[in-house]
C-alpha cells in the first residue's frame, strides 16, 4: 500500500485526542460544503424565478391579451344583450362584434366602476376603448327621435322627417303615391293618409325613411287589431275618426257625439241631403292648415273630399287620428244630433242640436263669444 493511501485510510499511530480533532475537522468541512450547496441553490433558484418572471413579462407584453382601442369608436353596430348575461359573456360578445379589442380591460373597467349591465339592444361603435364601451352601456346616448302628433297630415309628417335630417328624396319616395298595401297592410285606401300612427319614433343611421314609415303603418295595424277592427271596415272607421279628430276637442263624450252627428248626416234621416258639410275636409283639399274656415269658392271644388258637394264619407282619412278619436268612431254615442258648434273655443264647450233651427241659436252663442273676445283683444 502506498504512503498516500495509507495516510487517508488509517488513523493508526494517532492518539485518541488527535482522532477526535480530525473527525471534527471533517464534520466542519462537510457542513461548509452543504452550506455552499444550499446557498448556490437559493441563489440560482431565486435568479431563475425572477428570470422566468421577467421573460414572462416580456412575453405578455408582446403577445398577451391586454391591448385596448382608443377613443369613441367608428361605425355604429347594434348589440343584443340577453337577460342574465354575465359581464364576461358581454365582454366576449363585444370582442366578437369588434367593439372592443380584448375582454380584460373591459372587465377591469366594469369592476372599477361597479357597473351593472342591463339587457336590451344597444347602439355601440366598432373599435371603442373599454372605457367608452362601458360608458355607452351604463349611460347610453338616446338616439334622435321624431314625434308624429295626433291629427298630423302626411305633408306635415313629411316635413318632420326631413327636418330631423332624413334625405328629402328618400322621404318623398317613401310617402308619395304610396298606400297601406305598399307596406303590407291589406286595406283599400287612396293613400297613406291616416295610416301613419301618431307616436314617437327612434332614428339611427341604420334606419331609412321607408323603415320609419313601415313602423308607423305597423303601429296602425296593431291598433286596428287591438280594437278588433276588420280590414274591410278600417278605412271607413279611420276616415270618420280623422273628422272627429279635426272637428272636436279631446273630451271623449264630445267626440262620441260628434261621431254620431256625422253619421246621422249621411243616414236615411239626414237633414243635409246626405252631405257631411265638413269644413275640415274642404280645408284638407287646399293643404295642411289649422284654420277650418273655408270660402264659398273653396266649397265649390270638385274634389272627392269636398263634403259640401259629395255625399257620404270622403275616400279616406284626412289626418292621423288619435286612439280616442278611433274609439269614438267605432262606438259613437246614441242620439239624433246632426249639428254641433264649439260655443266656447277656450274651454272646448260644444253644443249639439238635432235640427237646424236650434243649431242657429247655438251658432249665435258662438258669435257672441267671438264678439266679446274680439273686444278683449282690441
């Protein structure tokens, strides 16, 4: 055995104290080695951890789904949010529709604002920032609207549509020479007069003039169905209702009496020779106007709407009547009246008569009111 091998393989010749000292030195060397190994592991482990984190951060920055559009967006798009949809479902829906770039910024904004999203149809824009998208959902901007008041005529409705910003040529195309049948309502009528339902309608860039007119006609159809009016009776009832609308105040009792008075004039017991003699129809011939006073010359017109010369009801309505006027035409009061006059236009007080003699007395009451108020004005 070589001296080197002998030196490390035996403790022969050493005292017990030397042997113990040698063992202690060996233990200390082992402990130092172990400590160094542990320190290396910790150093490389922590470094590796932060290295991975750093690499991951770079990866996320390059490829992670954290991007967001800027601004209020571009083209309008309609979004339908179903009842019970979660915020994440809505976010994914908006991503798919091209409204927002990614869902996470949108969800962060929802959480930050503690916002609640309501179900419904929402007008939004493509490429909106998450902030703008959330704002649009919780504080929607109301679309522009047009309001068709009760008693309006087609020419007046046309002007309202054009004033709202709709293209004049498109409006003309949607209304001129059109009848209810052109919009799917199987009713014989000379025009759309009376079939454009008085209501408020939302406008947006996707709606054309024809779309708006279609909505008006559809609402009229819904009302006819609701009141149980059949197609064969619709034009007659709406025509009578339009006269009631024009020649009476809003009081239901007065309206039902006016409807009966008109019907009595064209009945077998007519005292007017079957003529309605409605100034409202004569005024209609000469264009939309609020003044129902007509001249002798105007009452000589050969128009089928001249009820001073043509017996019975005119060919069609003269305006878009209210539901109250339609109900009066559908269910007129019982009575023998054939004449009526508003004796106090300020209050709407109206007097009815079943003969012309009494009617003349009522007309004199009106003239007295007129004289008194003319003095007040002077």
